[in-house]
């Protein structure tokens, strides 16, 4: 529409700017001329700058060929009057009052459009899926992320029922008997958040954190719902990974027979495995948070704390050999300690892995003992063989001399001593050979109670036992063992004699038998009320010819050899109530059925 | 008076030869000593001997082989083995193979004199038996296991094993004053001292245990009347009973090699 503007004030300039920016494009205004008497009016200046023709006389406006509309912006009633009078027929006139009105309307509409666009822009800028539903769960608005995720265009989505667009089901959740959270919000009127699992288009599980907020109309009634969905797949995956790795860690440490734990710098348990907790008859979780001092007897706790500190201070791996007595059992542990570091590399605690090497140690000692015995046996046989002929000579010459001297000759006593002591040598050598001779036991089914009884019958005749009280503590329910009854009697007799000698013939001997179901062994014990076995003598007690003040000779070594050949062992201890206790431990025979 | 019995002593160690010579010097024997079995055989071939005392373990030909050579000759010479305590099982084998007896080193004067004196008696070496029959062929009841001319073992019902003297051993003991029997429940090792016999002539003689076991009974009749062991060695004169540890193994260990 070919248009001329009359009056080139500030309003004119704004209008021109607006039109040139593309405003009012619907009206297709083509400003062909701008007229004002004042040559320096802002509208005229602007028009000239933009190459729009200008004039100073109204007549020029009226003469413009093809003019379709005149816009009067002078604000002067007379000029407006004049224009109405002079416009050619068919040319429209918009005076400054109308123009003002039109301008205001234009402005308001533009504002509104801007605002709507901004809301959509905000929605579209959100990374979450956002959409708005009416009370019938029809989609009223969606954002760009919705379009991207659903594969529906904005136009396709609008008006769809929510479950058609999102749940991918024919029926709504309510129809399927499941409470739909949207209805829940409608009922309660409160915003709610939840995590929903859906199958994506590719069939993969997708996790969303869904938030549904109610929107209310002026009357305060809920007329719409806004749902936003935030993908939390990564978070769920992370959470699962953490749970999984936690589970693996627990499986690992709880399946281990070693004692595994972690403590903080104050000695408080952070982690403990099941094997360790069992030491205290507790569950691992009950022990976490407790300190070593709360769980162990003071002296052990002190030792553990000391070692823990060393590993933390020295910041390195240290191996310890530790001996703990817990609930009357002695544990020999090989413990690895190393500092627990955080992500920055700072020491925040200590980790320990302890292996129970009690049995290993015992076997090792038995092996050493067996080796020693075998070596001594060989040596003894060799020495005995070499020494026999010289002794034969000594005896022959000494007895010869003895025969030649008169009975009252002072030398005869000396010769007798030579003979006596040579015979003593002979006895020692023979004992040694008895010991060295590794007689294999002739095994049969043996009742250890019978062995004990037969030995008790024997010792009751011996002078050594006349001032000794004997107490029987024989188990009425003892499995048999496989063994040589005569050799076993010899063992028990040796232990009884040893006990009597340790007590110097006065005191009490308790002889007992019992079955230990744990390692399926039969145990025959001989306990005395003597001074006990000195600590330093423990390891050497079973060596041939090792003697303490009260005992001597080969008895214990022979016993040890016999029991060893029966697949058993002899245990020695000084019980709390005093004295010494020797225990013959033999494997029980399996009972049929 | 007949000539002094000739004793041939064989040992690879001079001190043992000298010792034996000293022990026996007043016993009225004619003693020759040699350092090897080969020399001994030469002397036996050339001159013969009434008793041979030989070491069991010697370099070259050992005592068992010498014994075998002597047995091969068919001469009934009592052969007394000298053995260390450690090799008593071998000594028992020697008895089984025909040795007369053994002494274990180091031995006392009376131990050696006792056994040699028995060897010098008529009947030793199986030379003369009752009624002139060779004793070693008189074996008593069939169920007996014989330990050469030394003793016998009989399995009894109930698992015990009875031990008694062989006639050769019994007849060379001479008149007995007493027996030193072990106590019931004592454990005897095969080849160790089982019973000591105290003879009227003041000598003592040793019966070696033929098997290992625990003494379950002793024959009180023999204790009271020691001569019973000599007069009825396979019957009333049995000595003791043992509960054997492993009778079969003990007897197998004594069996002569095939």
C-alpha cells in the first residue's frame, strides 16, 4: 500500500524504524513519501538517510501518483482537517488519533508474542523432557527435548493422550490397574517426584526421574499438570556399579579364611571380614566402629595397636609373626600390614591380612623333630656299632685283671669300677639302639581306656607310685583307635613314670581320655601336680637324652617316636591349674554306619 | 682226660680276638685265632676244630657264609656267632641256619664262658642226641616252629605263643639250679634276653626270645623244678607264653632264605 506520512516528528521516526525492521509486514506498507515543513524534523532526517523521498508541501503529497493512504502524524487538528478535504477519492486517511491507537495495539500484541516465544524458548532450552497435560491427560504443550525423545513432531504430539505418547501402551496405567502418578497428583494436589523405568525405542531400559507439578487456574482448581522427565540412567548405573563392587568386595573378604580388616587412624574398625568377627562370636557389622581395645584383651590390643602404628608411620608393607591367645586357643598368625591411603595418598588407616599358621607351624616343628630323631637314630646305630668292639676289649682286660688280683688287693675295687662302668656303657648303647630301631607298630583296634587301665594296673605295683594319688577321668564314649596296644602301653607308662618323676614321687596324676569331634581325634592325657615343663625345655623335651632336673633318658623320645608312627602326636602344656599335661593325640577310627 | 677242646676264633678285629683269648684262658681250651673266614676254612680243612666262634659281620666272607660252608661239610661243629646288639635279628637267622648260639658284644666273661662251655658239651652241634640220635632232627610235635637248636615256638589257641627249649639247648645246659624268668606283662623284643639259666657249675646261660611280645604266662612248674625244662622240653617243661606282636612277621624274618 503506497503510503505517505505527513508530520515527521519523533513518532514518524519510530514508525519508519519499525516498518523498516519488518514490523507491520501484514499491512505491506510502502512508505513512498515523508512530508514536513520543518526541514530538520527527525522523521525527515531519518527518511533522507534511508533514501525515502521527502517534501515540504502537502500539495506534493496529494499529487503523488498511485497514493493509497495518508498517515497524519502532526497531531494538528487543522492539518488533519486539511488532509481530509484535499485527499483524492479512494485514498485512506489515518489521522494521528487513530495512528496512536493502532500503535498501542501493535505494541501490545508484539509484547505478548515475545513473551509466548520466551516461554517456549525456556522450555526448549531445558535438557529435561517437559510437557503440559490437561485434566484429561491430553498433551497441551511439549518442549524440544520431548520432540527429540518421543520422535513425534510438536503438532503430532499436541492433543495426544499422555499414555499413547509416552507409555507406549494401548491403555492407561489406571486401566491396567496401576496407580498413575499423574492421577495421584490430581488427587493430592501436591507435586511429586519418582523414578520411572521405561523401555526406550531401542528396547533399552531407561530410567527417568519424573517430577509432576499441578498448575491451578484463577479459581485455585488444578486444570493442568506439568511433567518433567530427567534421564538418570547414568546415576542408576553408577549406583548399581557401586552396589555390585561393594558386593564383590564383601564376597571376597568374607569367603577368605584369613583375618582381614581395615582400621582408621584411631584404631576403629572400618571393615572386618566374617572370619575375624567369628573370633569374637560377633557379626562383622557389629564390630565395625569398635576399637581393638574393645574387642581384644588389653595386652593383645596393645600389641596390635603398636604394629598398626608402625605400618602407618613407616608407610609401607610390613610382615609380622604374631601369637594371640583367644578363648584359650593359641593362634600363630602371619600378618601383612600396609597403610590405607585416600585418593590424595594420605594415610587414613591401616589394612591387615592375617593368616592362621598354627597348624603349619606345628607340622613344621614335628618335621624338625622327626628329622632330628631319624638323624639321632642313624648316628646312634653307627656309634653303637663302632663302640661295641672297644667295649668288648675293655671288659675282657678289666675282668682279666680282676681275676688275677687277690680279693683284698686295693686294685680289685678299681677293676670292678671299670667293669661296672663298661657295663653301664653297654646299657646306654643298647637303649640307644632300642630307640633307633624303628619298630613299625602292629596295628589293631585299640580302646585307649583299656590301654590306660592296663598301665594303671602295672604302675600300682611300682614303688615310685606308692605316694601318688591317681584319678581316672576316662570317657565312657570313646571311639577306638588303630594301634599297637603294647607300644601304646609303653607310651602311657613312659608318661606316667615321667609324671611321677617330675613330682618326685608325691602328688596326684590325672589320667583322662576324651574324643575331640573337631579334628576327630582320641586324646589320652596324663596331668601331674609337679612343677610343670620349663618354657625353655618345651621344644627339646622329646629329644633323646634331653633331661630336665627331674626326668631323663629316652622315655619321652621313644614315646614320641611310637606315637608318630601311629600317625599321632604328643602335646605338652602347663595348664593354668599347675603342673604339666602331656596329651597323646591319635586319629579316631571311623565308625561304620 | 680227653684232649682240650679246640676253639677256633674268627674276627677281623684283633682286640676282639685278644679279648676272647683272655676270657677263655683258664677254661682249658686250645685256642686259635684268625682274622678272616678264609683263614678259618683253611684251618678247618687242615686240622679241624671242636668249636668255632665267629664274628657275624666281616669284610669279605662274613659269618653267615662261614656257617654255611661249615654246615655244607656236614660236620657237626657248634658255631657260636658274635654279633652287635643292632644285628641280633641276623643272629637269630644264624640260629635258624644251624648256628649253635650267639653272644652279643660287648660280652662279659661269664656270658662268653657259659656259651662256649655249652658248646663243648656232648650233644652240642647236634652231634649226640638222646639214645645217640642227632638232636637237631628230633623236632617234637609238628606244630612247632624251630629256632635252630635253640628253642621252639608254638601257637596256642587264643593267640598266645608258647616258648620252650630245643633238646640241643636243653642238653648242653647241664644241671640247673634256677631260672630267671621275666615277669608277666614284660615286653620282650625278638633276640633279647628271655630267660637266664643258672647252672650248678656256676655258669649262666641265656635263652634268646624268638619273637617279640608281651609275657602272658610263665610255667611255674619249671620255676620250681628247673630240671623239667631239660627232661621234658617239648611237654611239661615249656618255659613261658607270649602275646606276640606280629608272629608271622617275626617267624618270616627268621626263615632261611630260599
